[in-house]
C-alpha cells in the first residue's frame, strides 16, 4: 500500500498527479529519533513530513496499527510510544517514502 500525498494541483505546475506525489515525497528529509520522557519512558519522534501534503493523523494511525503501540500526531510530528526507530524506517520505505531521505538519529 503506497501512502498518497494530498497535493494541490496548482503547486505542481500542470504535472500529472502521480509525478507530483513522487516529487513531494522525494523533497522531504524525515528524521526519526527517540526522546526520554518522565520515568525513563521512551518515545519515537518522526519529524519532517509535510503536513500540507500528507495526512499525519492517518499516517500515525497506520504506524500505530503496524507497530501495535500507542501514539499521536501533533505539532507537525508523529510520536509513538517506545523505541521503534528502525521498524518505523522500514515501514515508511514500504509506504513509498525514499529510503535515502529518512535519517535515524541515534
């Protein structure tokens, strides 16, 4: 299942929608990192996905289902409970995001 971008046709200069979606996904630099929260709990944070082009809530829902974890989409980023950095990268690549644009911050 490929993740579709919500692209505005006027932003693509008349390009076909498929090419416009691919270009918008290739331009993004996605950063995946882990934050320590209260009581030593870890949260995987995914930043860099353009909110205007992708539905973060839908993407967060997909990730939560695939990882069997809780989480949320807020303030332009996705937060997932637990350390899922490498699994998130693998899932994002399966959804159509270019692997070379996804960085895992250790």
